């Protein structure tokens, strides 16, 4: 696992607007880092180019903004490059006396991981001297192999540097490699300087100090963009059980400093959070596993995870599409993990009532009513086998909170829904196992999100293993291995 510096594009500078070139040799998947140095009487953050992300921005150095003196702003923007990407544009407001902006793009490559992760921290040195030292304000987590982009900005156009580097308690950084040292000559001028280093030893969450030696005394700001190969991934496994259920797992969370996670299922443009998987605190956890037993049938689904790291940044990862296929309609209880294979024979109407009172006032009829209620319906379903009939009997007998989920063999709007049961009428055929059921129902909300969908049960384990030692021998790893195991036939 290695991140490496690839190359840089040309410097772009102006009084207010720049369009720095992406290095011509870039390839899709590389990470582009846009370093911007700016100065302005109002000290604004430069605009974020379309398709790019602001990783961080900081202004400092002290004094009053002027020619070769006063504060300057350092900003990092990032983007994972795609084929056909063109040069980005960033700007500060025009018309300010002495305003200036300069920018360069560098590219990074990686050899492993599922993507890119980054976070930034900044500091300043307000003392005019040659030993610039900028203690950063935000503690970052570091581990061996982390790649660190070092950015610098100061007001003196002609002041160059040597010995760029970084330090942090408990962390060993390699010798920094210098890349850029550009004079920005528009307006009141500035200096844009860049280097990189990597963590060679140590693991800690600590605020670094970014340093360099100047050729002449100046104040300035410096920042560190810590870049890491992403470890978080999401996988979806269809269990060989009935009713169908999908195991959705987000793994590699600790490596990306993830603290909260939400798992989603998406069908078409509709995105729904998986049961009991909304804003879950995963601090210190390597994985989050949930069972989705409420997915629609017969359509391609995409599962994704929205991950929030310790620095407030959000990352989205997605799995390959998956389709759940059944050969009948299904009535189920996702919380208990049980269901029945049925055929929807008739769903003639959906009646909606409202609490209303009619008044006759001098020959005029006045109606005062509330909003209409949820749809009520009598649904006729049938089962073809004794086992299916008994399964439905079990679902109706023990429905969690009196609610069941009905789904069409191929999902259909107006059919797939959660239903509160009022009563049911079972009609048997004494010559065959066929049974018809009239279910009096009211459309309702899903079960509360805190009721997690059942995956495997203790009975599943009992059916497959005789002793605790058998379980330990079969699952020598972690409890996650048990949760991910397919206990179906």
C-alpha cells in the first residue's frame, strides 16, 4: 500500500481568477490536489471549483494586508480525477486593492485501497524570522504509510525555503521532498510552496507542526493535507432463505476514522435507509452489519453506506447491484425473520375514511372534517401447500406489533406496503391443501427503526451445531463471521 507524488501542473496567477492546468499526464483515479494561495482586503475563501471538494482553508501570519506583508490564505481543494476532466476555475472577489491569487495542481497515485481519504489542518507563525514553524490547530490521526502534502504561504514574493518538514508527538515523518516554490507577482504578491512527506513509524491522534527554513525573515501560514488509501468497503450477500434477505456489511471503518454510518437501499431513484442502520455510532468498530428483509422483489437494488469520519467529512461507498427473486407474493414479518409464500387473489379497493360532521345551517350543508385516514382494505390471498398455509398462520398469529409486510412477486406501487391486521377469515378446501384468506387491514407505518430485522436465530445455530466447541471450531475468527454466515439450506 503506497501513495506517491506524480507530478504538477503549471502555476496560474492573477488578481482574482485562475484556471490552473491539470497535469497532462494524469490518469483516471488519481487524486488531484489544488493548492491555492490568496490575498484580499476581505480575506475570502476562494470559490470551490465545480466537481471539487474544499479540504480546508486558513488565513494567518498576522499584520495588515499589504505589499509583501500581512496575512495570506492557504487553501486545499481535492478531486479524484476522471477521464476527460478539464482545468478547474477558482476565484476571489474582484476590485480589491492589491488582491492576488495563485494556484497549482499536483497529482497523487495509490497502489491499493478502495478509494481516497483526506483531512487537513493548518497553523501560522506570526513572528517574522527565518525559522517558520506553524503548530496546527486540529489533531489528526496518523499511522504508518500516511501520505502528507505540506503547503506553505507567506507574503514575501522572493523568499525561498529549505528543509521543509513536519513533526508530531509519537510520529516519525520521513524526509520531506520539495516540489513547488512559486512567486505570485500580481497585486501585493505572495509565495506558494509545496512539499510532501510520509509517516514512517508511530500511530497517534495529534496536531502536527509544519516547518521550513526561509531565506529571509517573514511570517506565514502552513498546512498539512493527510491523504490515506481508503479501507472502507460495502458488500451485500443474499441469504439462501425464505423470505429473501440481504446481509449488508460495511467494513474497514476504523482505518478511515469512521464514527457514524448509515446503510441505504436504492431502487431506481428511491433511497431508503436499511432497518436499524441510521446514524449508527461505529466509533472504534471495524464493521457494521445489518439484515435487509424488506427489500422489493424482482428489481435491481443498489446498497450504499454514508460514512462520517472523526473530522465531519462524509464519504459514500456503494456495492454492486443485486436483485431478490421470488416465485410468489410474500407476506412477512421482517423483525422476526419469518414469512409465507402467498398469491394475492383480490385487492378490490382501498377505502379511506375521515372523521367528519355534517351540519344543516339554514338550508346549507356544512361539513367539518379532519384529514382522511389511512387506506383500509380486505385483501384475499391464497396458499397452495400445507406448509405455506401454516407459515401464514404463524405470521398472522405472532405479527410484531400487529403489522405485516406484503410484497408483490415483482414490486408494484400500491401493493408493497406495511399493513396493520384487523382480522382474518381462513377458508379451507377439504379436497386440496389450497386455502383462501380474507385479511382485513389498514395501511400503516413500518415497524419502529430500533427493531432490528432478524438475521440468523439461535435455532439456526442449534440446527447446525451440537456444542459450543463445534461453533468455535467452525468459526475460528470473530463474531462477525457468524453474523455473515448463510444458515439457509
